[in-house]
């Protein structure tokens, strides 16, 4: 299995998140696109249907790409475990912690240093999401909580909530690999029980201590894809054209479910996770899809996807706060997208690559065996 197309898929998803947050700035679009979205029963205009119910709607999705990130992370992180490498816990956790905390920490520090000098007056012409961003004063405890990803929410850079759950999953990832190696009904039961526990404690009890359990099925789906990838690819590749088209349609419906059925947000996330897993499986089994995703521009987008994800919200907020009120927000945002790509490219070169190398060196020092030390220094590839 080639990972390059999946990296490109992650890059496309990150760009979709950028577009989503750009559109979220406009008050007329915020109710339609934010969090659960408006299902078809509450959508009564052709423009709303175009934004949500057509394949074009995938281009400005916000929540669905995050579910894809979780499934992809489960797949990529599981590869060394299912390919016979069997990483030791401490080197694995060391690389993963540095991979997540170092780049995000650099962005947090830059935002914390710049924010006191940014005029953050209210903009009545912009959305509530924009109005509630960057409203808390920058304090040392707040910055420290962002740096180690232990805050309830992340006002300096709100996309960090996903890294919080990625980090929690990473710290117990070897256990998740063991769980995914059990019989499929048992794996499903454990995943759904964890999902239910996360929903109950978060929605009913009111504590976020177990909130990460809501996304445990997504990581398990990724691990299952890694463990059974050969059989999945073989079975899907053997299907006829009609059945494959049907699976692509099912994938689309699962990824668009929050605009089709008035379900609770957590159930929409779960359906999106299955849609993301199906999308990955279809890409892995399609030579045409892999060829399309191997184009140079998409490969580059995949390389910078993590940095793009980290920098785009501060750039959106900063540009709108700093722009003269007479400049239309749409014009400002049209410039933010290429600027985000440029800054992400620099950050990937200046921050991501050195921190990946640092994590590998530190992890290699924790390996007692020279052969395993060499393997640790080479694995995993530079994925999110």
C-alpha cells in the first residue's frame, strides 16, 4: 500500500477546513455550516442546498475532515505495529508527543506574542464565531495549557481541540492496537461502549474528562484498515462497477449525514467516521484515485497539511482584525488562503521537519538495541 495518496487526501481535507473557517466568518452562513449544521428539513433555499447537499459541499466541510484525520491517524500509526516492527512504547510516545506538541506550541507562542498588539474590536458585520474568538486575555497559565493541550477549549487557536484528542489516543495507542486485534464483534462492542460512555459523560454529566472516548471508534477504524488493508483492497478491487459506484454514493451520504438527517452531533461524527474509513478503503483499492491523488500539487498539499491546519485560523482572525473596516471581508479572506499556504510551507520546512527529526533522534536514544534504534530513526514517515 502506498501512503502518498492518503497524505494527499489529508492535504485536501486540511484545505477544506481552511475554506470552512473562511465561510464561517459570514453571519448568513454560520448557522448552516457550524457544528451540526442545518438538516434538509430546515434548509429551504437552493443556495443552502448547494452548500450542503451536493458533492461541492465537501469542499467547505469543517467537521468531516477532522473525522478523516482521526481515522487516518489510526491507520498510519498502526502500520508499524501490524507490519512486524512492534515499536516500544516509550520511543513511540516520545515521537508522537513531540510531533504534536512542538509545531502547535510554536504557533501558540507566536499568537500569544502577537495578540496583545492586535486590535480585537467587535465586528457586527461578522459572525458570532468570529466575535467569540480571541476574547480571553493572554495569561501565562492559558499559554501553558495550550502548550501541553490540557485546556477545555483553545481560545488562542481553536483547532487545537483535535490535537488534544489525537494526543490522548496516542498515549494509549498500543492498547488500541491490541483491542483492534480481537474478533470484530468484540472490537465493535468495545468501540460503541466507549462512544456511549463519552457521550453520556460529556452531554449528560457535563464533564469532558472522557470526551475523547467519543472518537475512539474512529481510531479503531483506522487500525482495522491498517490490519486488514490487503484483504480490503482485494475485495473492493474485485467488485463490479455498479457496486463500487454504490459504495462511493454510500461514502458521500455518510459524510453528508448531518445535512440529511436531524441526528445528534455525536451520531453524525460516528457516521462521518465510517464514511471516512470507507473513503480511505475506496482510495486504497482504486488505481485511478491513487493516480489522481499522486499529482505533484496534491502531494505538496499533503506535506504541508499539518502546518496549514495549525496556522490558518490565527491568520483568518488576524487578517480580519487588522484589515481596514472599509475592505470587504470576502476580499481579505481571498488573500488569506494563499497566505496560509505560503506560511504553512515555511512552517513545514522550518518547524515541522526539524521537530520530526528531533523526535526520531530522541526516540532512537531510548532504544537499547542498535537494529531497533536504526529502525526507529526511520519510522514513521512524516505524516500528521
